[in-house]
C-alpha cells in the first residue's frame, strides 16, 4: 500500500492539470487512469482529434475554393483518408505522451487501471489499495444517446466512432446541432459527404446568442450542410450498411425519415462515475448523475472532491482545467477560484464561433439595460484578403456603466479573438477600454476593437 497526499481519479484536462498543480504545490500525488494513454476524452477522443480533422479538411477546403483565386493553380489535393487518420492519431500520440512526460517531470505516479473509492481516504486500483489524505474525482463524461437509438460505433456512431470511420460516408446524418455535431458534420461535408443535421430545437447551437445562431446556420447551409430543425428523432433502424432515422416534426406531428450510410448521435454527454462506488461511499449525486459539490469542489464526503465534466457546469476542457488548478490550491490550504461568468465557448468550424458572458436573450430576459456594438468582418482588411470576411463581432455592454457583459463572434480565429474580451471582463473593463487600446493592423483583432467602438461613438470602418 502506498500513501499519498492526493490521489486523482481520471487523467483528462481536469485530472492531469490538478495532478501537476498538486505536485507543484509540494503534495505527494498520484493519478489513476484506466485508459492506455493519459489525457482523457479531450486528448484521446475529443478536442484534439476533432481539431486535427477540422484543420486538415479546412486546408482541403482552402485548396479547392480559394487557391486558384490567389494565383495558386494546379491539381486540387485528393483525400487519402488513411493518411489523414494517421495524422490525427500521431497528433493524439504527441499530446498524450506529452502528459506522460509532464507526470514524470513533476514526479506524479500514474496508477494504471480503473479506480474505486472503497472508503474515504482509500483508493483501490486493481487489487491494490492506496491511501490518500484527499481524493479528487475527475472521471469525466460519456456519450448520452436517445431512447430508440442504439450506438454500434460502425453505422450508428458516437463522436468517438465518427473520428475513426473506416471510410468517408457518402451520406451522413447527424442527430443534434450542437458543437460536436456541427464540427464533425463540417469535417465530413468538406470531405464530400452529403450531411443532414437533425435537431430537436428550432435553431442550431442551443444556448448561444440568437443572432449568432442564425448567421452561423446560414453560413453552414452555404457550405452545403442540410438542416432539419424542430424534429424529434423517434428511432434509428440500422442494417450492416446503412441506417434510417425516423423523426416527428414538432410543428405538425408529421413523420419523415432520413437515410444515411452513417448516423452520428451528437445529443450530448453525461457524467461518467461508474464503478467508483460513490453511492456506497455516500457521495451525493443529482438524478442525472452529476456529482454535487460546494464552492470549493468538496463533495458531501469529507476529503473527497470532484471536478470537470462529472460535476455541474459546461462540459469544456478549459473549465475542467481551471477547476483542476483551483481544487489543488484548496487542498494545499490556499484559495482556489474559478470565475464561471468568464468561461469562453468555441466552435472550431470555419468560420469559428466563440462566445463569453451573457447573450442578448439572457440580458433581455433579466430586464437589464444594455447596448450592443457590432462590427462585420466585411470591414476588416485582413479578413477580406484571406477570404474570411463572413461573420461579425458583437460586444454587449451595460448601458449605464459601459462595462462589458458578453461578446459573440462568428468569424476567422474567433476562438482566439474571444480571449481579449475574456481578459477585459476579468478586469471589469468597459467597452471603451478595449476601444482605446491600440490594435495592430492588419489583424482580425481590429474587428474586436471596432465592435467596442460601436458601443460608443461608432466604428471607423463601417
Ligand atoms: C468529440 C469531442 C470534441 C470536444 N471538443 C472540445 C473542444 O474543442 N474544447 C473543449 O473545451 N472541450 C471539448 N470537448 C469536451 C472535453 O473533451 C471535455 O469537457 C473534457 O475532456 C472534460 O475533462 P475531464 O477531465 O472532466 O474528463 P475526461 O477528459 O472525460 O477524462 C476523464 C478520464 O477519467 C478516466 N476514468 C473514468 N473513470 C475512471 C476510473 N474509475 N478509474 C480510472 N480512470 C477513470 C477516463 O478513462 C478518462 O480518461 C470535446 C468532447 C468531445 C467528445
């Protein structure tokens, strides 16, 4: 039996970041991971592989659509799917082995196997029981499917199967117009699949700003994605080679079907806590299996903490990472803090979509007086040169104080641009603070400044 100050169960962005920070703070640390490689969902079957495929297929799109106009003539590249998969797998390997290196560097023990908590202060991995003053549950999430839809990871796939299909399907049906569905839908559309996205709500990207939803859907439609909105999927009938999705229109109850060679179920994820023994231990969870925690990520059992996708809040890698660092500080007797009001969310399609803070809909519902400053990428020189002028930046600020309340971007590098606003919001900045900051020319970031100017006396280039 080994004794540790902290044992973390799960090595995703929440778990591995927590382990590194614990070690940096001088705590004897171990991390339990049942997968063959470290890094969790994010590095193995989530953020990293999906971004590799998005990058490769975006390059293909550029070559097919924009190269000739820039005077780059010649044969368009053809797709070698096996090589693209190898590139994706190599990227995963580089990232997961990077975490292994960081564990060694920080003297963190990787306890290989599936862990459980037989009692407070103890973690069982295989036949071995280890002692820990503090235990952090960072076991992440798993795919949530719909009743009547069985995932076989061949014809009816989750995001995991969609990342590693044997071949590019001729027809792909995607159930769910959220981030994962639209990212993977974009990947296969660019590779030539006929993509139909079926969504229960009347709009894409639930929870995002309404104007963003409309613009984004229009742009994706222009790229060739088909949308069936307001449709409740009833069942998926699969054979060995294809599948049929049956749905009911929420408007008039009529039934219709979509046939596809592959169906991607992208209807969300649920906390993964199987086999941990939480019930017997007395750790409280909600009826949806979410582990309940207080403001210091403490569960209902002393010495047991939880972070990341298995607790409440957005299921995002950077939210898990921030909680991982903060809970390490708490365990080390310091102050850990996560500002849940400033967590950006990004969709890595082209154009990208990024958001932070309040939406216009939420501000209206709260009866809050606000102003919106908007600037189109059509007025941004760099975006025009780069064939990336679709979309806009919108900044929402308090009508009286000018303090920034939120920002929404559809456009090139939106996922990077949003962080200027995140920092501004962390510092309680006004839109005028961003507007008065010199921004290099020509950069996409000038569109952020122009949107901030639009909150005041008006933008220059519009
Ligand atoms: C296709 C896809 C794309 C995504 N893209 C993005 C993105 O671009 N940006 C973003 O922010 N988020 C993205 N996400 C979400 C992101 O992956 C998660 O929010 C993030 O991984 C959560 O981190 P975590 O540490 O809570 O858990 P996870 O990353 O899920 O890691 C949990 C780990 O715990 C291990 N584990 C579970 N139980 C046990 C046990 N009993 N014993 C030992 N080990 C155990 C699991 O094997 C797993 O490795 C994506 C997700 C998917 C599926």
